[in-house]
C-alpha cells in the first residue's frame, strides 16, 4: 500500500502524473465555474437584503476559503519537506504560495467591492477582511524569504519553517482581530457573514467552491512541474523531460 | 593534556552547493594518534569536508561516525571531544583574549582563569590576555585560537588553515602542539595549502578538482 | 430572471458586481498563464544547465 | 563532560551582557529611536493633551515595537559574521540553550530598557501616572513576546546580506496580536477601566511564544548554519 505514497516522493514520477492530472482537473473546474457563473449571476434569486450585490459571494467565498486552505497546504507540505527532507514537498510548498497569494488578493478586492454598497466605504476594517490582509502579508513574507536565498535548498527550508510558524499564528491573528473588532465597533451593522441562502442560491456557490478547488489543484500541478524541474536540474531524467 | 581519541569515519560523503557537486564521495578514516592533511586547490571542498566532519554541515549523502556511532546520535559527546578552528579566528573583537577563552572553553568544561592564562602563555600570547582582541595582530589572534584549542583538551582537532598569519616561531609552536597532541592519543584533521611536517607521519588526502 | 433594469444592471450594483467577476476571471487566467510561463522558464534553465554539464564533459 | 545547562545559560547570559555593555552606544540607539518616534506624533498631530491621550497607547506601542525590531537583526548576525556562532553551535551545549540565552539577554538590554524609559515617553504623551504600572507590565510582556518572534526572524535572515528589512516584514504580521492586546491594555489603564482581560491575553501570548519560539528559532538557525 505504501508504495503509492512512496512514489510521490520521486520527482520524475510526480513530474509525469502532474502533467496527466492537470488537464482533467482544469477541465472539470472550468465546467463547474462556467455553470456556477451562469446560474449564480442570472438565475439565482436576489437576496432580500443585499439585492444583487450578494452575487459577489460566488467569487468572494470560494477565493477566501481557498486562500486559507492554500496556506495550510503550504505549511503541511513544508512540514513534510523539513521532517522527511523530501524535495518534492518543498516544490509543492513553493508552487502553492503564489496561487494562494493571488486568491488572497482576489478575496480582499472582492471583499472591499462588496463592502462599498454595504457600508459605504471600500475598507471598514471588517475582522475577516483584516485577517485576510494579514494572511497576504504572511504569504508575501514566505515568498520573499525563499527568494532571498541564493541556494534554493536553504531558501526552501527557511521558507518552510516560516510557513509553519505562520500557520500556527493564523488562528491567533484571526481571534485577536475579531476580538479587537468587537471592542471598537460593536457588531458591525451588517456582518460580512454569509447571508442565509436557500437552495437555489447555494447550488451555484457549491459549484464555484468545487470549481475553484479543482482549478487550484490543476494550476498547482502545472506550477509544480516547473518547481520540480528547478530542483532537479542535475538529475538524469531531466534530459528526457527537456527533450520531450 | 589532550584526551584519548576515538575512531572518526567519514564515509562516501556527497555535498552540493547549489548546482556544484562540491564533495563527491569523499571518505576517510582517522584513528587515535593519527593526523590527515587535506590538500587540494581552492574550491575543491576542503573547508566543506571539515564542516561536514565537525557536524556543522549535514551531507546530502554519506555519514560521519565517531567511535562507530553516527555523530548525530552522540552529538554532546562528540562535540565535547572536538576542537574546531575555522579559517577565520573566531574571536569577539570587543572581548579580551581571556574573556574569549572563558566564554568558549568555559562552555565545554568548567575551567579556571588561571588555566586559561597558562594556555595563553603556552601559545606565547600571555600579554594579550587582558587586551581586547580588536587591537591584536592577525598572528596574535591566531595564537589566541591556538590557546583556545589547547585549553579545550579535545581529543579530535579539526583545523582549517591553522598556519595562516603565523610567523616561523608560531609555526614551530603549532607543530610542537600537534606532535604533543598526537603523542597523547589525540587525532587531527588539518586543512592547509602548505606542507605539514611533523615528527609523526602525516597521511595526505588529496581532493581532486 | 431578475428585473431592475435588466441583467446587466445587477439591480443597480453593476459597478460592484461586474468588476468582481472580471477580476476573478483575471486571477484565474493569470494563474494559468503564470504557471505555464514558470514551467517554460524551468525547462529553459534545465536545458542550459544540461548544455553546460555536457560541455564540461561531466 | 560539558557543564550543566543552567551553568551554560548563565555563562552565555554573562557573555551577551558583557558584549552589549562593551558597546553602550548600540544600547542607547533603540531607546533614542523610541523617544524620537514618539516625539514625531505630537508634532504631526497636535500638542493638545486630550487628543494626545487618545492616541498615546497606539503611538507608544508602535514606537516600542519598531524600536525593539531595530536591534533584532544583530541578534545572531554579529556572531555569525566573526565565526563565533559556529563555536557556540559546537560547544557541546544544545543550540536551543544558546538561542534562549541570547534572546533573553537581548530582551534585557532592549525590551526591558524600553519599559524603564516608557514613563518618560508616557508623560510626554499625556498618559496619567496611575496608568504607568499596567502600561509598563504590558510593555514588558509585549516586548518579551516580540523578542522571541524576532529571534525566529533573525535566525531565518542571519545568512542574508540585507536581511533587516525582511526580518521586520516577517515578524510584524506575527506581532499584530500582541500589538492589539498590548495597546488595548494600556488604553484601558488610561481610561481607568480594568485592563485584566487584555493583560491576560497578552500574558497567554507571551507564555505561548516563549515556549514555542525557541524551538523555531533554533531550527531556523540550524537551517542557516548548515
């Protein structure tokens, strides 16, 4: 049973299966997202309170859940890399960071665009958006630390450690931001919580969530191939990979 | 003065620095009372080999064993038996010679100042004991490092270019120190680009380009 | 179908809804484009490394 | 065999303090920076006391954070550059003991010093004297927590030439919770309300960081040393 897992540690194997999985993941993701967009934008009924502005959740919620999930995945891959010294795990951690950061940015912008009609300002220090902003700083810290080292191996390990330290702090940061927010503003007029959505609104949301997740997997496979290649330039299998 | 050494085994060590394959399957055995002189042009990984042997640098492949056991398992014992002198004399320039010894040798074993002064005396830099290292010459700093190695009473000496900045008297002093260390059952791994001539037989290890 | 000035008006919130979705698609395509470019660069770097290795006869 | 951990800790602590006091100018720099930054705010805002009192906890804490971070980069850099860090790593003591001793010594000369200077700054920012004890306690806990986080950052960036900006970029996001609880504790102390809640959170944060950060900082140093 363990051979399957053990083979995941071998770069040429990962390089090949990543190429095989990517088109499928992206294909299904594309279909789900297209459906989610059409259904969410055109057919789902308006929210009685927010009107059509609520449709922004169809991109905001998937992006925000992905941003946190991506950071956690990065930390797990980093831990596997540090503990078992598996190069592929470092490649995964390096591949995840920019994708996660892009979704965090998407969350922030869509969140503030959604905030404007609700609170009248683009940035009202909503606790969840503030946590996302700090998450973006954490992403940026990990990426710039990895880039600061000439020796990629050492850069991977340093960034891995920072990712682990970061993931431990994410809940602490979130809690303290929520606590801080509750002190100063009392309950915000309209918390940016998910409005109670009935089935017809929920279906496109689940489609978008799954679509974004599969999309994330597909792009991760593509980016992983590059990262694996960067870390295996000396290996013999790279010769065939470059020729093909 | 030096403790009796155990066997040091460096076995098929490979180290990469970025894309460069710095050490390619280097092996060496060092018994008590033996000295190996690591030679080779610049950039062939002499210092890297020393850092791997000391446990500072973990090799990609290969192992380092002390008394038959991997140095990772016997880290405290191995470090207690080890005296490592890097290419640069590792001294704090704001501290005096004596203080430098007190804060390095003192971490390994409880040692009185008098004993440290005696080691400085042996290295011929007794006068520098109370001067900040900042004001010392490169040769004097090298001798303070030699005093540190003497005071540590280590079994295994790992010395990186120990003859640099030493005048002829200093060179002779170091040669005597090495002979005495080997006679007492100590062992030494020395990186030097010039010849190492001792009473004891010196086994060369050439690192190819 | 929702009313309020047709589909594109988004009940008056068009200024906020459409930029969000445009940006979302932008991020998705940026990720795809960036991943492909990253892989192409990696391949080029590997080729150069192999070519150098070839020359040194290692 | 090598000396006990307790003896090693005290010896390393003496070494660090001895080194620090050999360069008193470098000890004063963070404190003067702390004073200067806090003087900027009244100039930028207004000398009007009631307004200042409104801003003072935030100003005090941000200035304290930045002042502590200023000297954080030198925690391991000095020893790494002259090779003594390698000697410490090979000293037979575990690297963790070295990290704990160095970080605590660094806190004594930077964080604790800031706490002692803080009444001066507080008076300048119209903070009432009654609030001083809580303020100083919260600053002590906050700066100690920050020193531990800074040790992780310093361990990660010691090998890099211009690591100090990167160090702040790594540490500040992690320091935001302690800023929130610390500034709030001081704010309540000024308002006369009980600052217990914020202080408890700050203390919990300090204990949590003091217990985990040494492991992370040691691992960080080991990555850079190898």
